[in-house]
């Protein structure tokens, strides 16, 4: 073998023993391991010099993403700007929005009529033709890097589309490719899986297996019938998917979002969720990235409460994901909006704040997906709140049917038997902007805008990286036109995936418009977050009792600096009965000095109070 790059050799040697041990533990296949190692160097050689330079810069500053200067925005390429070239043409707008981390929702090749929003990938090395090419992606990531922007993409490694090359060959009876999935010629073993494995989509895609009449076999399909689950017990699957992973990283991607992480490993007589081997797989991915492309981050999609999410960070000595989503806090936030009661949210934040400071969460009010009501029902039950009736109340509230709600939206995967359902809607519509606009009620619109801004201010106060969904910065409302598209009509999640309205975006600078009011206020909040050191991820963060169940108080401190965030979740003027006597404070939004005691807060109002003079 030719002499390998010294820097690569140093990284490889540092991780070799653990990688081999983990690989052998699962596969015990020396030839496949040797192939993997050879391919790692191949992808390192293919990595261009600018990306290698960025790798070294980030290796020297491993906590570069834990500061207070990242703001994310997620969007579908076609909805945002038509094509990848179109996204590149909109980078000025993203900079104006203070965004320096863009999450491109799935853009790899998928069948148009069976795409699941892009999560049924038929080719991991091809961009959807309507969106552009891999060269366009490289040009976009390079343009982003010149502006200090980071690019995130989804890596859907749990399954492939039934149109993927492997699936087509498996369907034809090729044993090598059948072994890359879970095929069964009768229902005996699938029936045993069904005894313990919960259904992901019991209404729209019941069951976990699909019968293929032309192939005479059942195939495992946890999500949708056209998404075939991959068998990671086969080393060929792991190797080939790691090659796809590295190929995509080499296009200039900074953050790889691993889709459906807990599902990756399957075993009979289990729920096929969160099994130990999943962590082995993710740990190997982390090692592989640190050898070949150490500048990238792994973002895990793990939709569970923080205690169960935390293991996916790994340990300090053996890390797995760099970042995870703060899912339960997001759901609890909307529960708080509907109940005007912050107690459960305060408890949730206390749990997150007790986790190690090294853990970085992505915080968001909504994403491309539905909102599932995965709350702490044990705590709610202590308050006399029963799970099924409360889920019904939440869904009724956000549809506008209960609790004097101004929200608008639609249910997703409603199950009449269990009474369970998830909710879909944009932030603006859930805050009442859609209803107020339709009714042309100026007072209602002002309240809705205030609620929207307050929720973003609260989100920015949490530890981690805030992420917006495209259009939220200008208050875009629900898009009901998805019902006119036969490929989307059955999926209500498209109600909040509407196309970016660039005509409305032009109003972002006009403070007399809804768009301008939101955009300018969010910009002010984003600039405060970037300026104040206490917003760094490793700052001390805790909640403070306000003696009013509608008001949340979050405190942040870093070195000698301290900020209090006060948030009124009710439509009534309130008083936060705090008594922070450790100095004089200033409201960062108005510049007014005040004591941090007995703070009067208007309906849906908030304050960022910074201590400027320490007390005696």
C-alpha cells in the first residue's frame, strides 16, 4: 500500500482498536472490516482540500458548535427556492435573517408518488432531478462556507425506498439483496415480531410487514409499505451505508441528521427500539467520521423524553451523536400554550438543565413533522389530568374547538380506537395569526403576534441551538392547497410545509406589517442572543419560581453575567413574584433599568432582564 497521509494515519491509529473491536463484536468478519478500512482512506482522499482545512480548524476547536452564534432554519428546497441553485440565490435573505445553519430537508432521489416527504430514498448518490445535481449541492455548500454558514442534510439509514436498486434486485429473488432486508416466505416470524413491536403509523400504515405478491414474501416495513427496513446484521449493509454517508459528507455537508436512529437494529421478542446494538452502530459512525471527516456533526433524530434521549450522546470517553432534538420540551411548550400552566414545562426544563452541559440540544417550536403529545403523563395525573382526555383537549384546542383557542390546524394519524392523534400547523396559525387575519381583527392580530414573539424569545432562552422552520420568521400560516395534490392530500403534515411566500418576505422590513413586526422582533432577539455570553450552551441554566402558574422564569449565568427570562403564557396581564436581590437589572429590549422583583408582565409578554450591577 502507498504511504498514507500522516494526518489521516494519526486519526486512524487513534481509533483503530475500538473500531475493530466494535465491528468484530457485531460482525466478526475480518475481510469486510479490511474493506471498510480501505474505503475510509479512499473517501478521505476524495475529500477536497477546503473541507480538510475546515476539518482541522474544527478539530482544534471541538466546541465550535456550543457557542451562542448558531441559528438554524429548516426548509424543503423546492418550497423555499425551487432548486439548489435557487437556495444559493437566496443566501442574502438567510444572512439577513441571521441564519447560519440551514437544514435542507430530504432532497435525494425518491419516487414522486411514494416519497414520504423525501424519506423513501431510491438513490443515496443522486439529487432529485427537479432540484438539481450533486454539483449544484457542492456549489451551494461551498457558497455557504464562504459566508460562514453550515449545511445540514438527512441521512435516511433505517430503510430504503422499494425503488432502490437493492430492493428491486431483492424483489426479483436475488438472495444477496434479500439478505439486506428482512424477507420471510410465511407469516410465522413476522407474527412474532408483531407481538412486541409497536406500530409507527397505526392509521395510515398499520402493521410492520408488507406482503409482496410478485415476490411471494413478506418484507419488514416499520414506516410505510414502500419503505423497506435495512438489515444491519448484514455487514454489507453497514459498509455500503457508511460509504454513502461519507460520499454525502464529501459534498460539503456539515451536519448529518441521522433519521429514525432508535429503529436501526431489530431483534425478535423486543420492541425493536433503542437496542444496545443501535449505540454500537452510531458509535462506529462517530469514529468513522472522526477518522475521515472530523469537521462534521452527527444530529440524531430520537423522539423520546430527555432521560431516554440522553444515551444517544454516548459518554465523554465514547461519544455518539453531537446533537439531539429537544422533542419533549417542544411538545410541552404547546401544552403550556393550551393550558396557560407552566408547571409541567418548568419541570421538563429542570430535567434538561440537570443533564451534563456537554450535551447540545436543538430547540424548536415546530419542524417538518407533526406534533405528538409525548408528555409526562405521570406528573399530569398527579394533577388529576388523564392522558386520553388531555390529548383530546390539546387536539381540540389547536383545531380551535376548545379552551377559547385562536389556533388553526389539522390532525394527523388520528386513531378512533385509541383516541390518539398528532397535530399539524404552522407556528403562526397555532398562535392565532391565521384566524385574526381571516377575521380582520386588529386586536386579535396584535395578541397573536405577541404570543408568537414570546414563544420565540422563550425558545432562544433555552440551552442549545435554536432552529426556525422557514416562513416562521414572517408568520406564514397554514397552506391548505396540499389537498389539491393527489400525492399529498392524504398527509396533513403538508399543511405546514407550504411554499415560501417571497412576496410576503418583501414586507420583512416594514414594521407596520405582520411580517415586519415578526421579522424585526425576532431579529432583535437573535442579535441579543448572539451578543450576550450567557447564551452559550455551557452556561448555568435553571428555573425560578414566579408564584404564578402562567409565568415561566428561566435564569442563565456565565462567569459574572446573569440574565432572567420571564414569559407570560396567558392572555392576561400578570405579576411574576420573583425577588432577585443580587443587583440591578436592565431590560435588554427597552434599555430600562429596574429591580428584578414583583415584575408586571403584560398578556403574552416577556422580558430579558440582565444584571448590570451586582448587589452588595
